[in-house]
C-alpha cells in the first residue's frame, strides 16, 4: 500500500476532527484534559452520549409538565385557549412568549389548534408560571396549579427552584453545549423527583427506560480509552 493510500494515523484523524468541530468549541474539553487532543475528543464524545441519554427524561418531564399545567389552567379559566383569558393577567415576559408561540403556530400550520400552541410554549414559560409573576402565587398556584403536582406537599418556591435549575442543563443539551462539568447525577435525580410529583407512574417508567446512570458510569472508562466512544 502506498503512502497516499494509507489510512490516517490516529493523530491525523483526531486533528482533522478537531479542525471540523473547531478548537474554540473544544476549549472546555481541552481545559478539563490538560490540552491533550485525544483525551479531549473522547470527553467530547462522552458529552454527546450523556446529552443524548438526558434527552429522554427531559422530554418526558417537559411533556408531562405542560400537559398537567394546561389541564389546570383550562379548568381554572373555563376555556381551552386560557392564554387569551383576560383574567389570566400574565407578566410581560410570559405575554411575549404567548404572542410569539401563537405567531409561530399561525405561520406553520394551515389549521392551527390549541394543542399546537401548548407544544410551542417553552419549558421556560411553563416554569415561569410557578414563579412570582403577577401575584401568581395567589392567582394561579393556590387556586389551581398546585393540583398539577398531586404528590407534592412542599412550598411553591422550592418546586419552582427545581424546575428553574433544570432550565440550564436542558438548554445546554438542546444547543449542543458542554454539560460534562455539571453534577449530572443530581440533575437526573431532580428530573425524576419532579416527575414523581406529577405522576409516580411516569417517573417509574422513565427509570425503567432511561440510560443516564449507565452513561454516567461509563465516563471514566471512556476517557481512559478502556471502552470505545459511542453516541
């Protein structure tokens, strides 16, 4: 086999991957790995793997959360398009979120439904409804939204903090950012705990299906090249 036909050695391959991904994007991994290229790329691959593993539990939490809050708001305001109810009186940020969601749905669907709007509203929007807002505690939480969490007995503030805390890893994963330096086992526990407040059965189903604990356990072996990278 001539030199031109040989497969590139690992060093050449790793450098080409680094160039394709960009050194700037790999900087957090280089810092963790003392600038060693192969180690940084192994950690980068593991970051993709753990982000993929988190997608399932986060998917389930977001869908179940918005369905539960939608149900209670529909009951409270006596209409399925509750976001148009004057009595709701959302704060300015939440109103902008609703307007943007409605505009996006109108643009993307010839026959938009209320379900399309519910799905378009962001995790941040749903989380904000458990915050202080325009006296949300008195107007939304106490009369209605606490019922969305039938297995929770604590204060609204603590629940809001749990969900607000999850916004950062959720958004970083959605935008392909590094999460390897987070306390990911704690993030995973928070997802399952909040799911349990909404539906213990759903939390049980997610535990039986998700791969987060398995992938967390692989990190040391992946970074030490004891097992192959995969995602």
